[in-house]
C-alpha cells in the first residue's frame, strides 16, 4: 500500500461528492486532501470527467505546487490549493466549484449578507467576496495569485481562516476549506444553499432585513460556543 493511499482515497471520495450534491457541471471543480506529516496533498487531475475517475488518478503534489506522484496533470487550480495549505497550517481539505448561486454572487462581486439562522449556524459574518484580481496579478502566475487574493481578503476583513471556512472570489467562483476534505465539501454545499436562500430572500423582499445580532450569536454559539448543545 502506498504511503499516499489515505489521502488519495479521501480526495477521490470527496471529489465524487461534488456531482452528487449538484455542485459541479462537467469538470468544473476540484477537491484536495492534505497529509500534513508528509507535506503533500492529493488533488483531482485536470479536465477528467468525474465518472471516469479512480483513486489512483489523484495526483500527489507538495505545498510548493510540485507534482510528487501521478500519471496526469493535476487540476489547473493546484497552485491556489498549494498556497493555502502552505500558509494555513490547520486545514486538511479544500474545495473549488462553480456552483450556480455562489458563483452568481461572486460574479456580482457581493458579499452574501447574513439574512437567516442557516447562515448564522456556520458563521457570524457575511460570506466575504474578494475583490476582482488586478491586471498585474492576472498577467503573473494567475492560480498562485488566487491563493493570495483569498488570504488578503480575509486579512483585510480581520477574519481568520478558522473562523470563516468559505468565501467567494470576485468574478470567479467559491472556495471552501476545512480540517478534512469531507468538511470542506460540507462547507461547499452549505455555501451554495446559503447563496441560494439569500438570492431568493432578496427576490421576495428587496432590501431584505439582516438577521439581528442576538439571533446570530445564539445560533452560532449553540453549535460552536463554549457551552454548545447542538447534536449528540
């Protein structure tokens, strides 16, 4: 058994969840799973349909973005994943999709306002949208710079990557992360649902009121606070 078997299997299983959750069309997305001890991550190969994937197709890459093992080219977004793994030491999985509603908010260059308790169950703040990338960054190493685009947005807003595990990249699409690849996929599905609900809320009621602070605090803390009581 290869020393990379665990992360290859984890990356494969997580990638296969994306079409099941209707988060991807064709090959529009990728998941990676990291092994911190080995300093590598497994990621979907570029442009391969999900129905054709096997665990052995996952490409092993180090945190500099260099392929360590694999028969195919890794995802075109690999350098973005590498940058985030290198700088955010407590994450073990990353997801990038072009899911419809989250991507629509990204294309509109808007943060997703906190309108309801579904949103507040996952974060107390609006889902941030990073400003569109500058011409200089686009003309440089685009995928590498996307990683810094994400990190810079969180830093400018004063959020930590542990506090906020999902965001939009302006004019592009969503990225999510978590302690495992499965948690990152979970966050991706939640983000798409929140984006859809927020869109519908604004259609039903223009200038929709934001969720009150006390309710945001209650819903977040009952799941994540020191005296949380949600679940078994």
